[in-house]
C-alpha cells in the first residue's frame, strides 16, 4: 500500500494525458491510475478512489473537450487546481510490412482525428476513421500480433510521438498535424477545498445558466465581468440537456476568487443567474501576469469599500 497521492488519467500508458500528468507531478511522487475515459477518471475523484484526475479540457483545433466540460458541470462538485499545455502532433503507426496504399482505416481518439483531417484527406483519401478510447489504446491494440487486422477493423493508428518505438510498430509518418502549433490544455481536478492565494496570473472557471431566454440576457451576464475589469479567455455554450434551445455557458475568467474584482463579479452573477457553478481559481499555465487597469486594482476596490463604510458611519468627507 502506498501513501503517494493517486492520479487518474486517460489511459493506457503513453497517452498525451499521461505526458501532461508527468509535467504536473513525477511518477516518483504519485501513483498513476489509468482510466478508460474522462468520465471514469473524474468520477474516481468524486468517489475517493483517487485523489486527483488530469484530463484534457480544451484544444486549439476543436475548442472545449465536451466530455470534460459536461462532467464538471453536473454531479458532485469538483474544482480545477492547476493546468498545463502540451504541443500536439502524432505518429502514423502500422505493423511492419504495411504500406500507405494498404491502409483502409485509421484508428484514433476523435479529438486527434479532428486535428489531422486535412492531412488524412491528402495522404489517405480513401481511409475511414475508427474511433478509439485514446490514441495509445489504438496503438496498443495494433501492436497485439495475436489479433488479425480484420478483427481490429483498422491497419493504422495515430499516436503520441515515441509510441511506435515503444511498441515495436513502424512509423510511416511523424509530426502529423494540420496545425504545426496545435496544443491541448489539460487540468488537474480534485475535490473542493480552500483556494490558494492569488498569484497575479490566474484563471477562474465557471458554469453559468442565464436567468431566461430573452434578448440581452447574455449581455447582462457578461456585464458582471466587464464592469469589474475581468477579462474572459474562453466562453462556450453547452446544451442544458433537458430543454432544447437553452444553454449554459462555460467560462474561463482571468483572475482569482481571492481578488476583489473577481469576488464581486461572482457576487453579481450569483444575484442575477439561477445557477453559478464555481470550478476553481488556479494559476494559469503561461504564468503571464493578468493586465489590470488602475480602476480595477485591489487598492481601488478597497478605497471604494472604505468610502461606502464611511458613508454608513457618517464619517465620509463630502
């Protein structure tokens, strides 16, 4: 039995998610627990089977990872505690002896396929896509010589760099990507706890439901951030699930709940929106300080609060 913290990740070993996990905590300092999908990884945190999960939440090609966004938006609360960003490119792997013209189907995770569609159309125009639970899982299945290709349903797999060498597969193409600067953002998720202190380079992630479906409702929600000088780095709509045509919004705001401007934005949202789900305040991966106008600084909010208190006490100068 180990006393090391347990981290769930999308397995098996060799996925981009495991690579992201390694940037957050070394295998000497944690027990890595592979999961079959994002839902399983996050629910393992909820059940207490693991201490944390590392999951993909956004990529530069497809945007938000819906499995992560939707699982965090409902159920027992979880919070994001940190993030990391990895560049993404793939290897095209086959069994020894297979050539490009022998490929009729390629297996990969759906988000991986979305990032290589143009390359696949140009290189393998007749190949079909076969969805896999992860890119590493497709490669592991391909490397199992006891399974005929006919039973697998594909002759090639897209996988993270280094997978081919590790599994004894042939690399027909490397650095495969439609966008040479493609990247995926991964987050560390845990159970709710006291938030750390602001670093000056933080994000706060929220799920927000609008009060009603009418003209101006979204604008009024966004004004809660704008009037307090809180910039948004991401906003995405997601179906609420039980009412067609109605949506919630998943938001990344630049700032920390420990800062007055963010705290007051949350108060405004809580007052005006039927549901505001707080998913954590945590250091941004790029560590770039958040630009703050003087009128939105901590000192500015503190002076304004002191002035109001003085008005209440009858001691304010006119």
